């Protein structure tokens, strides 16, 4: 079973975030693939980086944090194979309570 349900849910999750951002920032007139361009996103509890990678491919600069060093290692390794995710995601082994800045 593993990550099957999470992978299946990810397109719906990304669509919801993308369309919400488009409405919030008045970007509905833009192509859907450009709604996240120039935005900075914090993915808290990123796990293996599934959502972080999807948002990075849409142009967001993503900082992805997780308390599990193993998750961060796996996510970093996986994203290293895609130039868009490799350059647009910063993975951090952290929690939201450890720091007030994730730049």
C-alpha cells in the first residue's frame, strides 16, 4: 500500500492550492502552469517531498521542512534528478518550532 493513496491524492491537492493561489493573487488570467511563479512556499511536514516537487515544477520557490532526517534525505535525493526541483527546493531537517526563519 505505502504511498499509493498520497500519490493518488496529490493532483487534487496541487489543483486546489494552485487555483486558490490564482484567486488570492488575482492570477486567474494567467496560464495555470504559471500561477505559482515568483511565490515562496513553506511546506511543513514535507515527508518525501511530493507536494514540494509539484509546487516547484509550477515555479514556486519552496522551503520544505520535516522533523525526520531520513525523509529529508530521501526527498533531497529524489528531487536531485529534476533540474526544476533541484534548483527550486530547499530541504531542511527541522520543525516549525525550531526556527522563525527558513530562508
